């Protein structure tokens, strides 16, 4: 170090140590690049510290508890089943700290220089971190995203939490209201309902999971009977231990009305927004708005030498999307020709039951003028699913291009479909036709066989 910064000129400087940032650092270092990574809080970003990993840890504990409490259906009797919140929170912290330590070791092994502090652009080839300026041939912006807080009266009260604060509860609530029927809201709704806590999900649109086909959201609602859903509803205010909801019951719950939802914990799960403030984007001449930093298919911004990846682009706010964007960005700066493709990115809701999908929905296919044929197969026809899940509802929905027979999209509800959907993503990426998929040999007995069952029911 010398003076105001570092005499060394790096090949790549990365702003943000989340999935896009740390994977880009690992890949670039592996390609022989000199890399500096700046992170304001903890390596791993939101996903590892306050998102994907801790939420799935809590969900798994709740699922284990619920399975034990209802094990008699499978001929197993379990006595005195209890959920120890302090113990589960301790396990969550251990998982997070172990994973964070793994990222730190990856950076050290790759020779990545890691600096702590708030980073912002200080020119086309410079980044300032806590008063020190570092220079690089290329800069990758991977600043992530933050929870959206709706301007609702009382939303700044002590009972209202985002998906970050809710991870550190010291006591379980007696009732939960979830504002937003998207992925985050439904995962936490599952978590609390599995513990026997009354949960109400409030969604402004006519159906939950509004970015997916309506039949998928409707099936998930039916599969979560312990959760009350108020669709077509709007939160008017939060006061004390209650939420006032206008239009409550516009969905299946009854006539339009104003409903008072009793809840001593309110989760604000209205989505996430890209972190685009205080990064020096405007001063650097980068094209961006509240929806994110604009990039091309090779993750380049409009300013040469400056790239962006992950949630900050606003393109696909998923950790695995961020991973792939990072790889494409590193390919770009190292002379490769990789490009980002979004149609084969899988998505998952880790609720109980799980929901997963990839490719187009029927609505998206119709908007593109692409004729598709679809078929839905109930998962209970599958031997392994029946053995492990009984009569729990679940489906596999397959959509193919009616003219070419090429797979267009797939969605599943039930079981551990999160562990199956990557296969459908590979089929989509490879542009497999119905007749190609029919020739794939699936192991028996597995739930994945339902994909083969579905494509044999198609007429194309």
C-alpha cells in the first residue's frame, strides 16, 4: 500500500462479495487474472448471510419438526416433539459461518485481494473503498439488491420486519401476516405454518406467485391449507398487533370486505430492488435506473471496461442467475465469447410443498405468439412420491412447442422438485424434442420419472 491506495493495477476489481462477486473473483483468479474484491459487510452477500442459506436452514428444521409431528401416517410414532428456536437459530448461525468461511478460503486460495468497506466507482478504471482508490483494467459491479418497503402507514413500526430482520427472532410470534404472495413471502409462510403458527398471506394480485401460471399458484394454495390467503387485497395500514386489509377475501375467501388480520409479526415481502444508489454510476456515465444497471448479453454496460452482474442488473434476481452472469462477465474480460441466456434459468420456491419451474409459462408463450401444447400429470401416480408423500397434492406440467415438438417449459409442485428441475433446464438448453425426452432412461423408482410419464401423454 502507498498513499491513497495501491500502486498495483488489477485486472479486475469487483464491487460486492455476494454470489456474482465472489464467483467472478474465483473464476477470474482461476483464469490467471489479478483480482480485488470489495465487500461492505460479509463475504457471501445476502444469499449466504441473510437469504438463500439461512432461510433454507430454518425451513428444513421446520419441515423435520412437522414430519416428526405427523409421522404416524407412515407408521412411525414420535413422542414429545418440540421445536427449540434458540437451538435452531444456533444451527443456522453455524451453517452460515461455515459457508462464509468456505468463501473466504476460496478467495485466499485464488490470491484474491479482499478489502472491507463501502465501494463506489471513482472513474472508468478506478474504485474507491473507504478513502482508498484502487485501479483496474476492468470493473465488475455486483452490488446486489435490498428488500422493498412499501409506503404503508405503520410499516415502520416494531412489528414489521423484512426478510433480513426476521432471521434473528428470539421468540416465536403468535400470529404472522405476510405482505406479498411471491417466493419470499410463501417460503416464510411455510416456515411459520409448519410450526403451527397462524399465518395470513396478503397478495394484491388475483393469485399468489403472480409471475407463474395461475394454475400453479392455485395448486400451491390448496396444498397449504393451514395458511389463510387474501388475494386481490391491499394492506391499508399496520397498527399494533393488527393489519387492516382492503378487499380482503377477493379470492377464494369470500366477498370483498375490509379485514382485520391479527398478527404480532408482519413480514414485508414485497420483492427486492437493485442497489444502484451511492455507487458513482451517474458520475461514471453508466446507463441505469431504479430497475437496475443496463447490460448486454455479455454483461457489459454502456461504459467500456465496466460490467455488471447479479441482482444489480435487475434482470433475474436469483443467486444461480448471478453465478452464471459472473461467469459470462469473466469470459468477456478474458477474451471469451460466452453470452447470457435467460430462457433456461430454473426457479424454485422452497415452500412445503416445493414449487419449481423453468422456461416459458403458458401466458408468456401466448404473449410471444408461440403455440404450445401442455399436459399435467398428478405426482401421486408416481410410486416413490406416493410412498413418501401419500396423498399430498402435486403435479408435473410440461409445455412443448406445438409446431416443432421442442420443450418450451416445465413446472412442478410437490416433493423435492428443486432437485429435479435442473434436468428440465438441461433439456431446454439443449432444445430437446418430445421424442428425444421419451428416449431418456430415468432411474426407477424416482419422482423424476413423472417427466417421462408426462411427455408420453403429449400428442405432438
